[in-house]
């Protein structure tokens, strides 16, 4: 029988208390919500933008009971959200999904784009518990590298690698390029990944070839967020209920779809 979330699934309205610009295309939105303030890194919420749409977003922070989500403007709902100011009303359901496990030892976090947001939440929680925390972050261009200062405040400089596709900051390459040699050179007890699915797929190939543990957060199109509609299915899994965080054994099971195709809002299969 389907185990449906109850209180978490009730829509609550709240007001934005702060909006912070992170880059030309990314803003962080802050609001209070009692249930989401208990969220763990990796979990997501459904944010309703009144009159427009409801969208899934990773929870980036819950410090002092204030929930933060970091959002890139890509379409209708996210552009409308970007136009909202503090005081605007939004709706919240969640938190939903599983979370990253808390690994000790030597930990590597790899983020691409807004995928860096939930990893920053995780990094803050792991900072005092791990032997070594390394961070690899990639973006198209320097202005899209998110949370550089915050990551610098948590990880030692020698354990941070940044890449940009146009060479405006860090190494000029895809994030996967320095990773291969890093994984050959240093030992890691866990590799956490969040970013575009193609990036997750390439990193999974690198960790598989070296038999390394990995947990990756996936983004699929979502409508209900609670396992009912099937729009987020990958292989035998529903990303909203079984994920969004998947381990190596689960990623192996879905490798014929991972980074290859997804289900669109009209139910058709779309190649990446
Ligand atoms: C679990 C989860 C966590 C997410 N966390 C974040 C986050 O922290 N920050 C953030 O900026 N975005 C996040 N996303 C993606 C975000 O939900 C989409 O960008 C948003 O729904 C787009 O809505 P829109 O109406 O603006 O764009 P639309 O007009 O619906 O689409 C514009 C473009 O974005 C793509 N898109 C739409 N929905 C998704 C989706 N769910 N995943 C990937 N691409 C999508 C479409 O294919 C299209 O190319 C997350 C998605 C999931 C599933
Ligand atoms: S979003 Fe409906 S089943 Fe996952």
C-alpha cells in the first residue's frame, strides 16, 4: 500500500522574508515554514507561486528556522518567482524525499549549477564531522559559480577545485575533467553529487570504473512530489519518493535511462 505523507503534503502559505541575488540568473528566496525547518540536506519542497505553478526545489538551508531555496530562472514559474519581493505570498509543501547519508572520513562534494545549493547545506552539516572535505564546482562562466565564498569558508583552499567552460574562473574545462585525476590521486570514502543529469551520469561512470561509493541527487520533471503521478519515474524508481538521492547500486539499476532520456510533462519520452 502507498504510504502517503500527511502533514508535509498540506499546502501552507508563507511570505518571503528575504530575496538575495546570487548571479545574473540565480536568486535565493527565504521564508519561514515549521515543517521544512526540520529538513535534512538532499530533501526538497514544492513551492507554489500563486496563479502560476508549483515547482520542486532543493532546500539549501534551514538556519534559525529560515528556509532558503536557490533558484535559476529557466521558465515561466522560476521567472515569476524572480520578480517577487519580500512580503510576497508563496505556498509550500514538503519536505519530501530522502536525504544524503552522513558520511565521515574523506568526503568529496561535486556540484554543477544550482546543484551546489543542497551540497552547501550538506557541507555545513559535515564540516565538523569529516577528516577532509573537498569541493569541486563547475559552471559555464565565472558569474554562474555559486557560493564560492561560503564553500571557501568551509573547505580548505587546497581542497577546492573550480571549473568554467569559458575559462573566466578556475580551470577551463568541464567539471568531470579534473575529477578523473583527483579520484586517481586521492582516496575518498564518499562522493556526493548534485547537478545536471548528464554531469551525474559522467561522474557515475568515473566512480564505477574505480569502484567508489557515490550518492547523487537527481532532478526529473515533477508534478505531485509524493509518488502518485509517475512523471518523475526513472527505471523502477520515482525520484520524488525513492530519491532524490540515489546510491551506486540504484544508479547502476537505472543506467539505461540515466542522462539518456526523461518523461516530459505530456508523458512522452524526451532525449537529453
Ligand atoms: C528534486 C528537485 C530539486 C530541484 N531543485 C532545484 C533548485 O534547488 N534550484 C533550481 O533552480 N531548480 C531546481 N530544480 C529544477 C526546477 O524545479 C525547475 O527549474 C523548475 O520546475 C522549472 O519551472 P519553470 O516553470 O520555470 O520552467 P518550465 O517552463 O517548466 O521549463 C523550462 C526549462 O526547464 C526544464 N525543467 C522544468 N522542470 C525541470 C525539472 N524538474 N528538472 C530539470 N529541468 C526542468 C524544462 O525541461 C525546460 O527546458 C529541481 C528539480 C527537482 C526535481
Ligand atoms: S512527482 Fe509525481 S510521482 Fe514523482
